[in-house]
C-alpha cells in the first residue's frame, strides 16, 4: 500500500485524496503498477510459526466484484 500511496497525485502534503482513491479503486491502481498475473506467490506463517510458500490463483475480473 505504501508503494502505491507515494505514487498517487495529490495537492500538497494532504494524503486524504490519495487514500480515498486507493480505498475505492485499489484493483485498478494495483493493476497499473503490477499488471494482471495469473497467480500470486505468497509466503505465509503457519500456526506453528514456520513459513510456507503457497501459489494462489488470481481471480478474473468477471469472477469477482
């Protein structure tokens, strides 16, 4: 989120509009910077504290809201 926030246009030091844009149009702004991958590689921490890499399939624009 910080990566996207510092790249948002704004008027002076006011971050309200930049936050509003990301809160309401996150999917679009994420895709501008990172594209539309078929899957995501995540490193998650399990309940016993070990790390595990998982691949999660991406949703198509027609699959979700």
